[in-house]
C-alpha cells in the first residue's frame, strides 16, 4: 500500500512538472508554436498590444532581466539616469529560446531604427507597420521590433515610475524593443 502511494505521488509530481508552463515552454516546441500562433493571430487581428507582448515573452520562455547599469539606477524602482543621443538600451531579457532588449529611442529615429532592424534580420516579413515589424528569419527563428510611447512602457513594466527629472530627460524618446526567439 505504501509503495502504491509513493508511486502515485511520484506520478502526480511528474505530471504536474510536465504540465508546468515554464517547463513546457523550455522543452516543447509544440507548446512554443501554440503560444506563437496565438500571439501572431492577435497581432494580425488587432495590432501589437504591449501587454500581450509582455505576456507572450514571459510564457514563451521564462527568463531573467539584467539592466544597463550605465543608463539606469535601481533602488525600489528603476530610475533612468542617462540617455544616449538616439538609442539607450535599458533592460535585457534572456531565456533559452527568447532574447529581447528594451530601450529608449529618440522619437525622430523610429523609422530609421526599424529599417535598420529589417536590414539586419533578413527573411520573410510577416507583419510590418510604421511601428512594428515581425520577420521569420529561419525555419523556427523570428525577429520582431516595435516602437511604443513611453506611457506604454510604464503601464506594462511597473518598475518605471518616472520622476519629474526623468520625464524631462526622456521627453523626446519612445520605448523601443528588439526581440529574437526560436520555436
């Protein structure tokens, strides 16, 4: 009876681990394909919603953020300390199948930056607008880039609070994201 109970517990734990979204995303290309198909369908129907992107990134590949220590300080919140002339990387997200960089981009450079991204990431353009680009770069590889207002970055990532000194520093900038992932 004890052996059966132990076997049942082991079996339940194994099933729970296998059904874990984090483990499925890491080890199952079928699961990642399903997540991508849902995300792509939403993008085609409604355009890029930054909250949907953020959820897609978290579910697709549980990872971790690092910060550009030259551009931001971290106390209880992230504080933007300096910006470059046109592009300032802030946060880097890394997981086994997903990498992205969240940056500040001078508003006047948005179209040039997306064009540069397109030239560096050759492949089939799946979706392209003035502010969003999704490219299939290989059989299972994709690249995407988008430009959104700073207010979207604050809404999606609660780590940013924007004190008055920061608002003045970033007033001419947008949120710019570059992402690469594999299914």
